[in-house]
């Protein structure tokens, strides 16, 4: 089972994302902010297949978190989720999904990034 780190400050949105990912067969690890996410990223025993982060977090921009994540785990795929997808400048090699998204859209995006069926 692949582990995905979900970083979202809105408790309800995070819960729904985790529920959907669990239904899709992934193990979602929750982080309510960038500080918690960095703790997970820095844990060498924690295997991660994907970092999915909101762009607007209370303690750090999602893009900054992604940069720090890439310093720690250079090959980790990163998916930004944003309600303002048209205004997000996605760094090269990273991905974006606009909120709100459907279960099918999330499934297709995650499967495309991870290359699994």
C-alpha cells in the first residue's frame, strides 16, 4: 500500500481527501500544516509515494513546502490542490488539481502521477 502525505489546514477538506484516498486504496497520512508535514518528511522510516498539499497553508506557502520537501526527498512527486488553480505557478515537475475536485478527478490525477492502475 502506497502512503500519501496530505497537507490541508481545513479539517473537513482534509478529512474528505483522506477518505477518498483511503477508498482508492492508498494510506493517507494527515498534516494540518507545513510544520507537521516537514516532521513526516524528515522521518526516514516514513515511506511516501506522493505529497499532496494545499497552496495556502497558515504557516507556509505550499510552494515553499514543496521546495523543502524536494530538498529532503528529491524524487518525491508533489501535487498541489488549490481553489485558485488558475493563479498557481506550478514548479516544473510538479502537478496541480483544482478544488473542488471529484473523486474521479482525484483518482485520475493520482494514478497519472504515480503511474499505477
